[in-house]
């Protein structure tokens, strides 16, 4: 009877305290749901640098406001206190867990009081090592036990420079662990699918040497790490003891993903062949993304994150516009790209607006992005598979046509032979006509073989001999030099600042420069025995048999002057062009001497480039 009276007085005291403080305390009993959102029972007040738990616990109810999502919406540097109270009604004991489903809060100081007596203090957040959390979980969780007539009050100080969203939930311990396992399974499946697609694309890129798959693999793998970081999984399993990584990893991964998205979009929509303007836009977007990455390292976290979120939203809209415009022009891959990118753009825009605080929905801000990403990644993988299959079918069709042509020639030859054997006397005239047709076919085949042989020795871009022809010719001329004891000269020519020409005017301008220089070199070499070849990239190699040092230097200088005065125009703009030339002249004494002669010409070339470019340099023994 006495215990009943004490319990009744305690309840009256708590009810009276709640009325006086104008704060709503949550009453839990045996019928309380296993999962209960705490939004209706949480109160908030601003936090100063000097405020401590003693000051905050003595604040009157007039200093506390009902928690409204609008107060903590958006990204920014925020510090505040929240509190809520739980009253345990009924003769039962339960194990409860309070969770905050925002894994990117910098610092959480939780003070647990039971009937105004401090029970526990816990500090957690992604600015301290992961192992210090009371429950090893991706989110922030605090376990406690509640028995009959307990009155728990929780004061929580939040400090964060990112999203201050506070989805707080009261769980029974069994339900919480079951939900955590389900979420872990879901997140693991999602990340596993992303990793599988990324690694598969990387293997295809390595085997096929495809830039499309290379950029797509980079895009998927960087987004995979971003998703793992967003869920708190990366902090838990990859860098649990380096919380400093959390201060820059999200903005950095956003910038890397943007750069790969631009490069991948450029390749998959084949903008190089359909729109040079949009090609330049995509490459500029990739460069700006990399620049934002480095700028973000020197900015405050919330400012860098806001800037990158806005840039990602702009990127999604821009790539959607490019794909739609190309799709309207009739490009099949652009249409498919637009379909796949639509889900990504919609998810990014909704999540971005939620993170920036412009809209609010009854779901986590990352959810629309995750849904859009899942759709986009799977669809883009299918799109690349379609493109890969189209290219494979095109190659098979070419091979099929070549085999068919060879079969037709074979059948023609066999038919001619059968006619000749069957009607050698009676149909002599017909045999002659068929034989003539066969000769024409064989002549065409021979001409085709000659063209094929020529293609294997000629550089397709410049029209001069290729590296294979050069390697064979230098061995032959070396043997002649050794046998006849005549000097042989090697000239190594390199275009100065060729990379800047490609970067400034585009690769097509660089190709035009190579072609014009090749024509000029062929005109400068008069003797039939002289050979000019494209050695590789922007380098040319010249063989001058039976030529001494004076003659080789004279030829090299005339080439340098001619190219210096050569007018090369692209798009109405004159491109300045100079070359550096290295010269090596000796009488070949052995089979290996030709290789040494080539290496010495290359050393002279590098000396010419190191001493200012646009010059001719003869190899001397001092250069060794």
C-alpha cells in the first residue's frame, strides 16, 4: 500500500513538472512500439562555446523550443543542444537504444540523467575514432536500461559542419539489431553490385584498351567509395582510426566522380565525331572538377560541400541537356544515355535540394540519390554492353565481307579451271574469255595485296614510312656502310611543344601539323636512297646513306629552317611550329653499331631540346 502511494506521488510530481516546464515527456510501457521516432518529444536550444551541462540542465522551459526540421535544415556550421525525457510506466525492465541516423555529425556529447542524477556521459562522432562508439554501428547509437518508475532525461550537444539532420529513434534492442542487420545486408548488396560493375568494367578496359570502359570504371568505383562513405561504412571498415579523412573525403569523391562522369559521357556519346563544341564543354567540365577538388582542400568543410553539391547538380543538368540535344539529332547512344541519366539527374536534384535546405520530405536526403544512382549505374552498364556489341558486330561484318570476297575469288578461279579442263578443245574461245576474267581478278587481287603491303610499311596519318620500315632499312644500310666503309647519318627530329598544340588547338590540328611536316621532309630529301619515317608520336627519323657530318648537318639545318618558315593554319589561326634535330654520323662497324648510332642521334636530339629547342645538334663523344 505504501509503495503504491509513493508511485502515485511520483507520477503526480512528474506530471506537475511537465506542466510547469511546458515540455512533453514520453511515457513508455509494455505496449510501446519497438521502433518509435522521437521527433515529437525532442526540444532544442542554441549552444555557445562556454555552455556546459550544468548550465544547460538548469535552463527553464522558456529556453527550449520544439525541434523543427526547418531549424537545422541545410549544410552549415551548427552547434546546439537537444533534450528529451522518458518515463517508464509499469512494472517491467527493458533494454532500449537511442539512434541518430546521421553518420556525418562531427561531435555528439550525450548526457544521460535518471531522476536528475547523471548516469552516463558518452562522446562520439565522426571526428573521433570509430572504436569509441558505445555500439559499433554505422549510425550513432546509445544503449540504456529502463525499469519501473525511471525518469530518464537526455541532453545531447551537437556540433557539425555538414548536415545537422537529426532522425532520432527509440528502439528495443532486439529490433534495433535486426534492423541494423537488414540495413547492412542492403548496403552491402548495393555496394557489392557497384564494386562488381566497376571491376568488371576495369577488366574490359584493360583487355580492350577502351577509354569508355576506363572512365566508366573510374566513375563507378569513385561513386562506390562515395556511397560507402555516405552510409558510414567506409569510416567503419577502411579508415576507422583516421577520422581526419572524414573532413575532406566526401567533397573530394564528388569532384572525382564529376570528372569521370564528364569524360565517360564524352566517350559514350562519341562527341568527338558529332559535336566538337560539346566535346570541349565536357573536357572543360572535367578540368573544372579537378580544380574544385584542390580548391576544396583549402576551404571549410561545409563551404566545400555546398560548392560541390551545387556543381554536381549543375553537372547532371548539363549532361542531360547534351544527351537530349544529341538524341534529337538522331544519335542512338545519346538517346539511351538520356534515359539512363534521367534517373540520376532527378535523384541528385532532389537530394541536393534537401541537403542545401531548400526542400524537405519525409525521407533521408541520400535516398533519392541512391535510387537514381542504382538505376543509372545499371542502365549505363547495359548501354556500354550495347555499344560493345555494336562494335563487335561491325567488325564481324567486315570480316565476313572479306571472307566472302576471298571465297568469290576462289570460286572464280576454280570455275575457270573447270571450264578449261572440260572444254579445252571445243570451247577454246570461252576458255580464253574466262582466263582473261581470271587474270583481271588476279591482277586486282595482286594490286590489293600490294596496297596491303604498302599499308604495312606506310604510316597512315603522315604518308611516310612507318617504324617497321625504318627498323628494317637501318639494318640494311648499316650492312652496306660496313661493307663499303662509307659513313651513314641518322637524323632524329622532334616537334617542339607538340603537346601544347594538341591542348590548345585540338588533336586534329596536331594531326594536320604532322602531315604538313611529313610532306616537307619528303620534298627536302632528294636522293632515292634517303629514307624519312615516322618514328613515333611527334618524332621522325631520317636515314642518309653515304653522308658525312657536313652533309648531314646541312640537310638537318635546311629542314629546320624550312619547317620554321612553314605556314601551318588551322581554323583561321596560324600555328607556330619549330623542330629540334639530333644528328649522328659514323661508319658502321658491327650489327649492334646501328642501334648505337640511333641512340646517339636520340641523345643529340635531347641535348637540342634541353638547350632551347629549334636547333640542330651533332652528337659528340662528350655527350656520353
